[in-house]
């Protein structure tokens, strides 16, 4: 499971001219699900998003998490994060999980983050979404549950 995470001062998702989700200060996480991803990946990713220390403390150091700052999380499913661009000019998306596998895992991330006390807003799975955000910093990180953590 991959997540492209941006620290934001605000973010929103629009579908068919309707604002379906919005947050103020927090994280916008674009999440891609692979075939082999499972429940343990969803829980691990939700925990990492909740505990990722990328908000500044009083000394100006990135030392605080969403939990510490009472920040919000915007979850946006994005299968294109699983693209393979190693050959040719057209990306291959064969590594992305089918919607019937991916959607429950996205929902599990949301549920686990909410259980941790986070305010969570969501894009609409499978929809053509316009995402509006103001990247704060800018701070942008890539998380991958398949990469070993030290």
C-alpha cells in the first residue's frame, strides 16, 4: 500500500461540482492499494498517518503528529500510485488492486484512523475527483507499507 502524503493548511474534494469532503489543517493522503495488500497494511498505514511527526512544535522542528495537533486527515483513493512506468510511455496499472479488494481496505484505513480519534474526511471511491489543497511547507512524503521500517 502506498500513500503520497501532503501536509496541508486546507484540502477539499469535489465530485460533479459538489464538495464531498473538506478539512482544514492536517494531512491529505492519496492512497494506492496493491493486489497483495491486506488488513494489516491498512492498519499499519492508518497508524503511520496518525503518528507521522511532520508538524512543527514551538521550537519550529517537525516533531508533532496529527494526534498531537488535533489535525484532520483527508483520504483520497488513487490507484495511479501503483503505476509501473519502467517501460514505454504509457503507465501500466496491473499492480493496482481491483476495486472490490481496494475499497474495503480504504474504508478500513478510515475506520482505524477515526478509532484513533482523528477527524477524517474521504473522497469518493472510484469517482472522478478534483482535489483542491494548499500544501503547507511544502511537505510531501511517500509512505509504502511494503518497505521495511527501521
